[in-house]
């Protein structure tokens, strides 16, 4: 690793606030040939609530247009990053469902870019770092060369921002039962045996027992009675 990269990596590691980390990241972006650098922090988990944060050096006119047109609601880069931690290179094809957004980027000189996300599981936070420039497409080699630094930077920013968030509820997530599993569980709660349930639902008794076992595993209990109790407590039935 070049000395300047190692130096900036150390500076980033010691940064304890987003505001301190961003100038370091911007210098790195400029050193490797990018004009723009953006940090976006959103909630990848719908149950997580906080005000989204965005820091960038995009033209003011573009930031105003982005906010006014509510582009964040149909930004394909944010949509990708909320579901994947694979890097994404911006392209007209990626913006095929948001042509106005793509055109606005081009008109403001933000023509070539790529984004990297990191999902902070404990907080439900999705942090996205984007680098962009006016000229020259991004080559696969360039992406490979800088991926490690940007991935680390994105994960570090997630950790910094997560520290400022209130603790998430420790309420366990309700298991998702299939419609058939739910039917079997409801009938079991009514005191029906596997044989009776098989006749009601026109299933084999073996299939009913298969669904019962799936419910037991999903609810992390040891038998059918415990499954009924756990489901009632969780509000499933």
C-alpha cells in the first residue's frame, strides 16, 4: 500500500465523528481521480427510525433538485445498496427506470461513479459511499484496486453513526409462517389432532405432521403445545 493511502487509512480509523471522517474520505477520492464524494446513511430495516444523513460535495443546484424532486424515493443506487453490499457502477442501464435522475446527474457533471454500501446489522443502518467524476468511465481494475479502502471506510462510517443512534428494541422478530402452516397451527390450537386436520384440509397426515414440525422449528420450541402457546404470545394466532 502506498504511504499516502496508509496515512489516510490511519487518519480515518482515528476519526470519531462523521464530520471528521468526511474530509479524509474526500481527500482520498480526489487523490485517486474523483471529483465528488458522497456519504449517505439510511435505514435498511424499515423498523429502524432516524433522520437520514447525506454529506457530499455535489453542486448545490443538483442537491436542491434532488431534494425537490424527491429522487431518493426512486434512486436505483440506494435501492441496490439497501439490499446488497456488492459495489455498483453507475450506468444508464442502471437508471433505466429513473431517466430524469440519470439526465440530471449528467447535466451537473456527475457522469461516472460507483457506490459501496455496508449494512450495520445491530443498528439496521445502511451506509453508502459514492465516488463520482466528470470524465472517464471506471474500469474493472480501478474498482478492484480501491474496493478494499472504500469498503473499510463505509463500514467505519456505519459504526460511527450507529453510536449516535438510540438502542434498538430487543423485541424478538416474529417468525414468518406460511399460509398452510398457519392453518395447521390454528386448527391445532383448537384441539384438532393431526388425523382430524388432515381430513379438514384434505392433506395426508404425514404432510400435516411435516407442517407442524416446521412450525415447531420456526418458533424454536420443543413440541406442538409449546408452539401453540408461543404463537399466541407472539400474536400470530
